[in-house]
């Protein structure tokens, strides 16, 4: 090969390398998209953890209500204002 053809081959290879680097950094599915997806994944993981804790708390409440008549009565009194038969309800207004 002549010196001239080696020079052209080098330029062509450099062009291919630059084209591949452009695709790697800027095209859809490249490194920029991957960084955005990692951030989205981190936020979604935090949200999932928060919702999992909330679900566990709700499950605990459901189990407590299923297994304890006192818990049902307390919830009915506090949230619904219910009273037992023959009880007198006093409301103090400040």
C-alpha cells in the first residue's frame, strides 16, 4: 500500500470512529438516555419502597381489625362517631 492509501484509510477509520461515538453519546439508546433511565429507576425504586411500607401498614391495620373486636370498636368510635347502645354522648364545645 502506498502512503497515500494508508492516509485515506486512516481518515476513513477516524470518520467511522467519530460516527460510532456520535451514536454512542447522542442517539436514542445512547449514554445520555441510559443516564436518564438510571435516574428514573432510582426515583421509581424510592416510590416503590414508600408504597411498600404504606401497604405493610395497611395490611397490619386490616389484620388487626380482623382479629380484634376492640380495634373495630375503637375505629368505629373515632372515625364514625358511633356509640354503644345505652351510652350517652357528650360533646364539649370550646
